[in-house]
C-alpha cells in the first residue's frame, strides 16, 4: 500500500510537467507568415509550402506560317500583381518548370524581347505595370504576348500552354508618287504610337512616333521606302504626316486616321501628289497570314 501511494504523486507530477510543456509551445512560422506583432498570418504563399509544379509551354496561333519569337519571358504574378516567379524559354525545344504554393496566379509571357534591345524587368522589380521598353537607338522586334489565369491546388502538377499573339504591326512599304521634280526630300511620319508593352499586356506611353525617309526612284516622281519596320499600335486618332521639301522650304500634309494601324497587321501606305489639293493618300492594310485576309482602303485627300 505504501508503494502505491508513493508512485501516484510521481505520476501526477509527470502529467503536470507534460501539460505545462504543451501549453508553453507555439507554432513556428517563417518571416513571411507573421505580422509585425508576431501573429501568424494564414495562407501566405512562401517557398516553404511550394508543393505545386507549373510547367509552361508556348505555341503560336494556328496558321500556315505560325512561329514564335524567342526568347519568351514568363512572369508569374500573384493576385495583387506582384511577381513571384520569372523564367525564360529560349527555344521551341524547351519549356520552363516552376515550384509554387497553392493559389491563383496570372501567368504572363512576352516573346521576342531580346535583352540587348529591350529593358527587361527582373523578378525583383517586376509587377503587372512594369514595362518592356526599347533601349535608346534600338528598333522593335516581332513582339508577342500571352496571358492566362491559373489556379493550383496543393501537390498538383499543372502544364499550361500559352498561345502567343503579336503586339506589333509591320510597316512594309510607303510610296508617294507624282512628286514634283524640284522636290529634294520626302518623309512620312506616323504619330502618336505607343512606346512600350506592359507585363499585363497593355500598352504604355502614347507619345511615340516613327518617321520614314523615302528614296527617289528614277525620273517618274516616285519616292518609296520598302524598309520593313515593326511598330507598336498607333494611338486611336493618330495622324500620318507627309512632308515634301524643295528649294522654298518644307510643305506638310497631315491626315487623321481611325483604328487602321493595329497590331498583327501588315501596313502599306500609298499616296499621290496632286497640285491642286496636295497629297491624296491611300493606305492598304492587309492581314496576310498574320490575322487572316483583311483589306482596308481610305482616302486622305
């Protein structure tokens, strides 16, 4: 009987110690999972709980001459527009794979932005509003873009295929004919055009312009440029200005446009000088294989 009385208090002491240990312990969170007061913050995506796999592939639109402009920069944005992952797809033989926490993301891809020609946001400073912008003295390439919203469940493997679409137009040819023989220079300027492309796919800056210098062909009064140039879309209500320079100075003729200078179209501008009214300008915008067959003509006399 004495032996049982001694063991019982010892058992109570051990149980009390165990309860005290449990009551004094607390969960340990990473720095991203606690607020300024040290309180736990629920459902915060961190590298520690990145148990989902996202594979990203790219494809062009289904046409006979489909192609993708590489490299393709892939940005994974959280719901509030912050970049949580970035990757680069360098060729059609490669894809990118990222580990992410469960959640909903916006996946944005920009193709054709070579880092020698563009300022490319890094993961650390990228957001939905960040701009892919041309460097000084550089020209646009065949820029493409894609976006998709994805929701990843815990421990899920997800393969996302993004269809890239062009975000530039291609100015193929500018011709002004019947130009007087005493004219020494002919230029054509399109303005305003957009200046940059944001990670979320929207254009930025509306103060850009592009000037084409035409060359004289023979003695028939034809001035032409066939230098192909990629340009971002023109702002709605943009103008085409034709300037003719002779010994007396420069004469300018400006023409307002509607929505004709859009991305994914090939652009040809043709004009005829008429002494009574200046320049009567006709533009032909054809989609070719870029956006299907589409022809728009407009009189700008």
